[in-house]
C-alpha cells in the first residue's frame, strides 16, 4: 500500500472493517462527498472496480507485509 496516501490507507482500512461511506465520513471528520471522492481516487489508484476489490487488495497487501516480516525474522 505504499502507493496510497495516509488518508487512502485509513479509508481502505475502514472499508475492510465494514464501514459504509457515511460511517467513514463521521470517523474521519470529513464530508460524505469528500469520502466518495477519496474512495473513487483510491479505487483508480489500485485498479479496483469496487469496494470489495479494494478490501481484497488491502488484505493481500497485509499478508504480503506479514510474510516479509516473518522472513526477515528468520
């Protein structure tokens, strides 16, 4: 997720936790429209068609990071 901004990373984390746009807006103290814009840009940046693909991207990246961490500890 190195190609994502800090805000985009937080948004994809919230998507992975099951938050909807309104809940994300409330959590981040931003407007609903700003939330939608962030999500649209996030999807474009990672090449995802929808929120589900974004969440899959998030978990694949998380697994990759954990594997790298474990390998470096060995």
